[in-house]
């Protein structure tokens, strides 16, 4: 195997697209909180969260290597495909995680470093094993996914204000319909891998669809709080409302059994476009008011 192919495998292990989301939401938290825009802290946040998110992804795949080998969509990943040994993956993931936490601690503050460590621990030690034990894993897994904005906020202020917790709530609630759409689309694969998902215990998908809709509705309400509480202007409030209608439409269609498979895919893609369409205007609005 060439050096380039080897490096590509180790890069793939960090799940760069998923890790990128963690970095972006951490930066959103930082920019929403920090009035001084400390460049050195921002750099530490960018590098630290990138390493930590990548490390958590590697450790997740190390733990799930046997399940990944059973699922069509994951069996070609570097570990189950045999291109990276489990030992090398474990060492790599651990080093990335520790270095990421240290950079947040040394480059920002203790709270940011501690929240980063909590994110990794909850993702690897709670969410990952719970996927084999209970359908509640999705709810638990949304916690580490929602912590990056708090890491960014803590890096900026050394504490977490009300708006920081609102950002946490938005990310937490957003993940539920996003993951439910994925779980329903890949329900056969998850069952093959031995994961206990709500979509596998719900033959017609009614429970999955209802929960996706309820969390979507709660998400839309939470996105209006910055404007309602005076942190953002009515301009952001209008954008949040329009974005809310956009993501509610496929979640309502998801309730229709005859359209469930197609609606799940539409909800998944809508959730991807929804998040930047909401967070970027929020940060811009906070900068301008």
C-alpha cells in the first residue's frame, strides 16, 4: 500500500464530514459569544475541535469494527476492510482525542477543555455501546453532538450564557429528526449490524415518523427563542420561521406511510441544508445588532 493510500485511510477514519460539522458549530458558539474575536483562541478552537472530533470518530469505529463489517454501507471502512489494524486505529484515535482536549485547555481555558473531554467520553463510552442495548441511544447520542457550540462559547467567555444553552438545544433537537431519517432509510443495515434502533422495532415506521415530527416542531420553537428573548433581531426571527416551514414539510410527509421512504430521504437532505441556513444568519445578526 502506498503512503498516500495509507494517509487517506487514516484521514477517512476521522469521518471528516461529520467532524467538520462539530468544528463549524463550535465556531458558531465562539462567534456568537466572543465580542473581542481573539485570534489565537479561535485557532486553538479550530485545531482542537478538529482533532477531538476526529479522535472520537476513530474510537467509535474501533469499537464498532465488527458491526461495521456486517453492514453494506460500512464494510469498506478502513478497519473492517483490513487496511488499518484495530491497534493502530485505537492509538491514533486516543492520541487525536488527548491532543484535541489539551489544545482547548491550553489555548482557551479549563471549561472548554473539560467540555471537549466530556463530548468524546459521552460519544465513545455512552452512545456507542448503547446502540447495541436500547433505542434511547439516539437521544443520548444527541448530547455529544450538541456540545460543540458550548465548547466554542466556553472558549470565548470561560462560562456559558443563556444563548449558549439555546444553541445547545437547537443542535440537540436538530439531530433527532436528522438521525431518525437516517435510521429509517438504513434500518435493514442497522439490524444486520446488531444495532438496537427505533426504526428496527417499528415495522411501519409510525413511531419513528411521529417522533421526528415532534422533535422538528420543538426545534422550530427553539430557533425562535433568540429573537423572542431579544438576543437577535426580528430579521433573524423571520429567517428562522421560514427555515422552520422548510424542515417541517418533509417531517409532515414522513407521517404518511405510503410516502415514508421518500420522505425520510427528503427530511435527511432538508436537515443538512437547514442548519447552515439557520446558524449563519443568526451569527451575522448577532454581530450586527
